[in-house]
C-alpha cells in the first residue's frame, strides 16, 4: 500500500481571476477540476491514505474530495505559505512507509503502476521541459533529488 501527499495550499495568483473564489486545483479543465483528473490517476494504486496539505480556500478542496472520492483522506492546514517542501513536512505525521508526492498544478501522464515495485520510502515523478521557469526545477545529486526550486528565475 502507498500513501499520497498532495500540497494544495497555494493562492493560485497566476490564474486570477478564476482563483478569487476557488482554489487553483478546483479550476475546471475539460469539464472536471484539475484535482479530479489527478485523483482519478490514483485509481491504479493500492492507496492507504491521501493527505492534502491545504491553505487558501481549503474547505472547498475538502468538500470536493469527500463528495467524489472514497479513499482514506486527511487534511492538514498549512497556515503560512513556506513552499512545497514545508507543505510536505506538514504531512509527515499522517503517513509512514512508501509515499508519493503529487503536485496537482497540471495534468500529467505517468505510469504509476511501477510504484508498487519501487524500493524506496517515497517517489517524485518529474519531467524535463525546455523552459522550467513556469514550473520548477529538481536538483539532483548522484541520482537522488536533493532540492526542489519553485518558480526559479
């Protein structure tokens, strides 16, 4: 079984005015919130628990998840916007063992079934892009991720 941590506490300022009244993960794409597309991808996993680190309009995220999904879900509030790494640390008391961290800022294609044979405490999927300034940068050393830089210069 695997745990999932999903940081969803951001303000979504780059999607204004859509995010004045709803959090960015609930902005609709192709008739469904982006978060719904991401959560539907999890159906291939044997999920123990999904932890959402909420903040701005987090009550809407909790209501959406509870209405549409039946997995064990926990909601942890990130009171201060201190970045994605801090959000993940906020969830540490809720999970132990194999853990996937998903950032629901975009739709993704990934074979999550390979996680069941992964021998690690956690996994982060990343994709190389030509211009990472709109996304983020993973810094790796010796094949291990050691830093995540949000919105780099």
